[in-house]
C-alpha cells in the first residue's frame, strides 16, 4: 500500500498516518494535528546555501574584529586575513556541498 499523497510505500503497521508527509489516511485527506510545521520546512539545498552564506558573513565580521584588535593583543598582522580566507573557504565548501551532494 502506498500513501495517496506522496506515494511513499507504507508498511502493514502504518495504516493510519504516512511517516513521510504526515498525511492522515483515515481522516479523508487531512493532516495529523501533530504536524503543524511541515509546510514551512525548507529544502536541504536552500538550508545549506543559507548556512554557507551565514558562515561567510560571520567570518568576515570576525576577521574585521580581529583586524581591529591585532595590535592590542599582539597578534600577527595577517591573522584577520587568514580568518577571512578560512571563512570564505568554509562557506563556499558548505554551499557546494548543499548544491551538489544533496540532489
């Protein structure tokens, strides 16, 4: 037996509610009451791209702060640049991972 909404195969024990789309098979097509946020979930690709962009933005902010306080904490002058490059690299890798490997 398959779910009439998402066509997910159902086991014999899952006769009432589809575990993938939370479709209530017995209530004539209504969703189960425990699933109120299913329509608002973002896709894994969109979530991964947003996380990658957040990594880039926060690392650039951190790099700017480090660059401002390099003399106060006696850090090497290139520390902010290294943090910016690492942040940009981590963000780009996260975006590539989201787009390429989540399909």
